[in-house]
C-alpha cells in the first residue's frame, strides 16, 4: 500500500535535512498543509526551533485576487509560515522524490468566528462556537468552496485531502479546553452540535419544525447529562431525546446541507485542477458525526470524491462501510487508513505493520501517517521498519 505522511511547512523550511529524512521513511507521498487551523506544534528535529505557535487559522501561501472586496476571506499566516511557506516546503519535498498533495482544513477557524461571530454555529442555549463556521450559511459556504479550490490546487500538487468539510461541533481540542467534565457520548455531542443560527432555524422550519420548540426540546434532553446521568449514546439516544420524528428531520437538514457543500467544494477543486488530480475527504461513515472527520454517507461521498481518509488509530472498523460501498459501486475508490504514529498522542508506531495489515484486510488501499513532523526519532524508526516490511 502506498503511504503518505502528514507534514507542516515549518517542519521542512529552514531544515535542510527534513525532506530527505521524510523520504527515507519509505513513504511515497506527503500530505502538506496549505490551509490549517491554529495550533501549537512540536518540531523535535528542527535546527532553529522546537515549538511553533500558529496563532490563528491561516493559508500558508499568498492568496490570489478572488478574495478582493470580500468580507469573508482567508487570513495570511504570521511569522510561523511567512510568504509562500507551502510552496517552499513543497519544492524541497518534491526534490526529494516525493509526491506532494495538499492538506486543506476548511470549516474550522477560531479567528473567523471571533471577527465574524455571525458565521459561527450557535447551540440550543445561544452559545456560539467561534471555531465552528456554520456550513448552512450562504456566505460561509461560498467562502469554504473558494478556499477549497485555491488551497487544494497549488503549483505542483498532484492531489488534495480536504479536512473538516462538513459540520463541526462542541469538541475542539482547544488550548486549555475544559469541556470534558461531563461525559457526552454520541447523543450528547449531536445535541450540542445542533445549530440555531438564522440559516439553520430557517432550515428546520423548512422541515416542518418549530425552531424555538426544537431548541427547548434539546435543552430539556441535555438536562440529565448535566446532572451526571449516562449518555445513552448512538442514534437511538438522539431519537429517545428528541423523539423519532424530530431527530430524523434535524438529521435530514444537516445531512443535505453537508452533502451539497461537499459536492460544491469537490466540483470547484476539480474545475481548478489539472487532469488526474486526486480529491480525498477526511470522513467518518456515521453520517451524523461532526468534527475534523465529518460524518458522510459512504456511497454518496465515493460517488463525489476519489476516496476518503479514515481515522483508524485504535481500530480500523470505520473502513468497513466505505469498503462495502466502494465494492458495491465498483468505484475503485481510495480508502486511506489514517494512523497516529506519535506515541505521545496515543499512537502506536510499534504496531504499525500489524495495524496496516489488518486495515488492508478491511479494504484499505493506502496508508496515512500522522505526523512525520511531530513524531520522535524512536517513533520514526518504528515507522521506517514497518514500511520496509510492506
């Protein structure tokens, strides 16, 4: 199976050995960030720094004139990725013999929400999630589609991986996040992700729901969780909380909103890209899930994109619905099993060879390794050994 390692431009730029070191892992490809959210990242081998603080979501290349005069537009990076940081890193990685694909984070931007609060998801209590742009809003959708096309199709890139192309929710993994005191399972996460901005309220009304009544039902359904009662979990828990009809109608609105955005974004990327350009989405096969790997309908998304990147750390079971959908359609889709290979982030690089074999048995056609820049030398040694045994 072909393997690709995730990389940030700051892992490569300023380190003359970085591209060669990544190529020596045995990967054929790198997935290089061109648009990314705020983060604080370790760079354990860089000759000039050990910590990079990306203060806000930004594009890591100079934008073009499509954004002139628009209120919603991407932000330039600061000192952590100046100029065409993506292009500089991409050139070095290509010179080392690696295929370069872009890594584009879309509906996840705290600065966008801070400066344009009306773009954010609003929960049933009226709280805004500034890190989570509401993908139902027309202006936000137009921004995300254009960002996808521009950030994906960079010079020399042979494909792209689109992350967060769907609904985002409460879970953010934000600095000093203190939202884990209550155990929200799937049902609680869904209820806390339901948006009540004007666009979503109109969407619920279009489904025959009263938005105010729905918000009150959501708040009432969450009360037992705040008291410490267990989350019954799964879609059955949402149906129990809201009633079957209300639950189904909210899901119908959200799934249609996400599907049409995904279709539009992929179409925009294809229109801007050269022939043979590969488009993958980070995805979860449970369609009501939210986050960096948003829920999708496997059959639908494999009819839209060339494939998916699926989180497999801790188990590769999420591959199965995609493999079944791809096999039924004969699409020949890429199913990339994504494994964290950083021990300190819950990864298990020492078992990568066995994990990859199990993933292949479940239908994986490629590997993704998160993350070549963050991993220790010992972790990278394990990756190198595992890839050598393919």
